[in-house]
């Protein structure tokens, strides 16, 4: 059962105490000429709106792309296909790494994150793949995907990509 809380938080975290109105102002005088609905008792004191922040958060704003990828008549896994596809590819990469092929597994994970960045840019609604604003999601997924992919390409032994500044950085660090 949900406890009744005032709408703007002036009544405290535990709810209203009965003496207050629905918005938490107990001692405000009635404005001059205030009309009451027909048949309603005239309150002894009118309720003034408080300017304080709510003590209990009632709701949070949804991210920009937080709508469903497919309408609600379809089952939940089908509606969340962008997120599930990225998670499935990441799981395949982790399993591949666990089976003794770390370079291939890291490449799969990096490509999955780059794919998440592309999906976030291309699709208008990506379901739970949308966490922040579209730009922030794209940059975050893209940078992480490129970084993991580059790390997989320079991984020892027999790196596919040779970056001279990384060799000097490793030598400097290992000394």
C-alpha cells in the first residue's frame, strides 16, 4: 500500500499529518474573494502552494529515446530487440574469450558496442538501449567500442596493429 504524500513535499517524508492540505501549507489565510464550490464547506484556511522541492520523488523523466522499439501489442523481447541484440553479441564475445580466444572475443564485444552506437543513431526508438540523450549514448557506445576493438588489435602475442607509441609506453611502464 502506498502512503499518501503531499504533492510538493512540504509535509515531510512520512506523508501529511492531517492538519495540512494536499500541498502542505497549513497556516495560509484564505485569499480575499475566494470562492468555494456550491455545497462544499468553506475551509477555515485556504491552501497556498509551497515552493520547496518534493521530499519524495514522484517520477523521473524518461530518456530521449526511451520509447519502445516496437508497439506494445508485441511481446517484450521483440520490443527490446536493439538492446537484446547488443547483449547477445556481448555474451558471445565473453564466451569466446572464456573459451581461450581473447582477441576474437574482444573484437566481438567492441563491434557490438559500435553497433549499439549505430543503432542509437539510426533508429528513432531503441527501447532500453537509450540511457541518456542520443548524442551522449552514441559517443559513449562508440568510444568504448573503438577502444575495446583497438585493444583487441594490439593484443600480444602477434598484434595485428602495430602502434609505436604503445610499445614505448609499455616499455616505460614495465621498467
